[in-house]
C-alpha cells in the first residue's frame, strides 16, 4: 500500500474522532458559543465530508468531485435557510476550518511518513473539496433563499386578505398589513372567484387591520367592490380609519353609495337584522 492509500484508510477508519477534533478546534479558534445540538450537527456534517475525502483520495490521477459532495453541500444550504441562518455564518468559518484541516493533515502526513509529493497532493485535494463545497453551498443558499422568500411572500399575500365565514351568507374579508398591487391582484385572481363559488350574499370588507394604502391601491379596492356588486354581492365597509378614509377621498372616488360601519360587529348586527326583516 502506498502513502495515499494508507492516508485514505486512516481517514476512513477515524472519521468520528477527526470530525470531533475539527469541530472543537474551529469552536476554540473562533471563540464560538454553540449548543450541543449544533455541535452534533456539525460533527455529523464533517463525518460525511471526510468520508467523501477518504474515498476520492484513491483516485490519485483524477480530480474527481463526487455527486454526493454536491448533494451534501446543497443540503447544508437547505438546513441553513430552514434555520433562518445567514450565508455569512458559513463563509466566516471557512478560512479557520481550512487552516485547521491543513494543519491536522500535514501532521498526519508526517506521522504516516508520506512523501512531500504525497502530502502536497492530499492538501491540494482537501482544498479542492472545501472550495467546491463552499461554492455549491453558496449558490444553493442563494437559490433556496430566493425560493423561500417567494414562498413566504405568497403565504403573506394569502394571509393579507383571508375569507372568514361568519354565517351561511355573510363573510368577512379582512384586509391586513400593507396592501399593494400584488395583493390586490391576489384578491382579483383568487379571492373574488372563491366568493363567487361560496354563493355569499354579503361581504364585510374590514379595513381595521390595514396599515397603509396609496391612491392607486385605494382605487383598485374600490373597483373590487364594484366587481362584487356586479356579481350581486352586497358589500359593506368596516373599520375605515380617518387616515385611510382621507386617502380614499383624495382619489376623488364617490363612496356615498357604500355602507360604512365603525366595526365588523356593528356591520354584522345590521346585516343580521336586515336578513331577519
């Protein structure tokens, strides 16, 4: 067995202890304070990384990057995104990790009596693996972050105008947070068709949870009300604060034909009495 094969066999046979040593050294050198769960996760990650490294060392004449390493890097990014972490938390540890691994492997090369050429090859290969892993993790993080943000935006959009059934023929449509053009489009494309399928007679449009609207959005909401009326749905407004009302007035829209109540409770009481009459 040559030196490279001996080194590979040693790595594969001591993955757990080497991983522990790397993690402990990085924590110490960087002065990190992490939980036991985070430490165990880091050790598990290095177990896999060193397993890849030990295996590919035997391909001395080929600069092979296993597909498993790419998947491993993408998985690291996914865990970072899911945990609400930042890519900088990975990048900032890269330099110290490289130094520590190089020092450990240099000492191990001497202990196993590798030639200078063999030791150089090993350090080159570990640097290649670390670089590939960092790049793949970085790119995957960016893609997943964009995807996560888009999914979050869609969920927030849905939550900004939920349909809340109150009675068989009455629903409340709370407008929550900041209503922009995207959320208006969501109401037009998704909420109105749902209301049509529900066969409701009355919609209480609740403005009390609305933070702010601009003139364009106010006009769009007014048009949405007009669309509902054309569909035969009776729409009333509740919780319209003075500042929001002023925005609507500034657009020049005629709200005189729209019933307005101070609260949803008040609007519901009136509609219920009308249904009984």
